[in-house]
């Protein structure tokens, strides 16, 4: 069986360093917001090319706290892509603000800048861009719209660690950003973790307080914050894994390039091949096909594990009944047909070849009922 993502194998590569990092924390006797956290924040900020990184407990909290720090709440609207993972939208709703869904482009799966202006109202406060599947959004177009309308740009970088737009890495492309270090992300903890990045000194100071009950100095609380701290042990693990991120992303790009070169099946729509611009770190490799369930069963039979990102769009989820009347045909088309092939830094060339052979040999045997 070719695994979709072999996390154990990914972390096994650095077993000795991870064990040493855990031992370092145990030996220190300091478990939260200590030296490991401070060092990781410095190292991650430098990696992203941004002034401040503030670690927190997970990616959802990172986005939630950024929105809270800006003071966006009831009556405020934040524009977001309709095909994102639900966490981007929960982060907005949890603050009492309203997500306004905008369709993505079918060729990039990213928010369509040409559809953003029509969604802006006097209540709009920000645009949340999501660099979905590892590819950065069209930031030049989005920044121009934001500037013209006085909106903040908040990046959801949960799937795009290390990806560039032009000369700038994600996390430094907007006013503030949220990252997730969920184990399966391109940079992952051995548990939960997250971070916020920004070049804004005042915002950074507020985020630093908000993640720790809103405290600036011990037992003094200028804000009603929350408990969203990163464990020292996870910070120590992240410091071991961060130096491998660029090489891991490069291997993902190599596999994506080969999939794009060698998969040739009229039933399968591929994503754009790597361009050399480093604007895609292929968190997943999404393809589209008409009879997705048949394709998935076929690949399972062939020993190729796949995952669907995501089967049901946010506006069709029971959690958001107020959106059930919306018609978002591009989003619906994506959710009905998309499926992710295995891609990861530990996949071997033979495994990549086996996935290509299986996909190329796929014939849709489902009877055509369209007549
Ligand atoms: C994973 C993810 C999140 C949330 O991250 P957690 O660490 O699981 O809270 C947010 N947005 C997107 C696009 C994600 O993929």
C-alpha cells in the first residue's frame, strides 16, 4: 500500500534529534513559553522574512487571535474563499464576525481576485486569503483591492509553509498571518501547534498577550485573552524540523513535476505544473475527475491511498445553515470532483512511478447515465 502520508516515516528521519530535543526540555524543567518557544519564534520569523512570529496552540487559534487583535467582531464582514477548509471560516465566526464567501478560480483553486470587489460592503473589514493546497494567492491583485478599500489582508498559511509570491514568502504577504503545525502540514509538530506572523510591532505585542490570557506582564491583563500557548516540547521539535522544510518542499515539487509530466489520462485534470517561481509547495496534489468515487475505489484496489480535500463545501455544512441557499457553482464543482494523490517528502521514486502507472491505466467503467 502506498500511503497518502507516512508521518511516522517523516519523523523517523530525525529520530535522534527529536529524542534529544525532548530530553533538552525535560532536563530544563520549563514546559511552556520558555527558551525553546522564544528561539523557535526567532527562527520561524527569520525563515518567513517577517519581523514577528508568535507561537500559539494551533492554526485555528492563530487565525482567531489575529481577528480578535484587530477588534473585528459582530457587524463586521471578512471576505474568504468559499472552498477553504472550515477552520478559516470558524476563526471568523468565533469572533462574531461574518464570513463572506467568494468563489475560487477553477484552474488554481484559489480565491478569484476578480470576484472580490463585488463582495465588498460598508461592513467589510478584511480579506482572508487562503494559500490552499500549498499555492500562494495572487497577492498583487488582492493587495491593490485591499489598499483601495482600506481592508486588512489576513493570510491563512496553514497549507503553504515556505511558499513564495514573487520574492516574499507567505506569512509576510499580508498584514498578519496564521500558520498551523498540525502533524500533517508541510511543517508539523508531534501534536498541535500554530503561529502568527506580522511586521506590525503593536499587533505583535497584542497577539503575544492574547495567547496568554491577555497578559502583558505577569498578573496584569489589558485584554480578555485566551490560553493558546505552545508547549516547549513542540517548539523544540519544530526547531529540529524547520531546517528540513525547504528540502522537503523541494521534494514535493519534484514529485508534482513528475506527476504533471507523466500522468496522461483524459479523465484526470491535473493542477498547474511547478513553474520555478516557488509559489507552490504542494501540500497536497489535487486532481479532478468526473466519477471520483469510482476513481478512488480503483486506486484503493491498486494499493494507492487517496484523500478528498474536501468532500462537502462549507456552505453545505450543517454548521452553517444560513448558507444553504447560496449557489456557488465553482466551489460545488471542485468539491464534487477533487481528490488528492499521495505526495510527501518520504515517497520513493518507485512509489511515484506506481501512482503514475495506476492513474494512467484508469478507465472509467461506470455506465454513462447522462443520455
Ligand atoms: C489545518 C488548517 C487550519 C487549522 O489548523 P489547526 O492547527 O488544525 O487548527 C486552518 N486553515 C487551513 C486552510 C488548514 O488546512
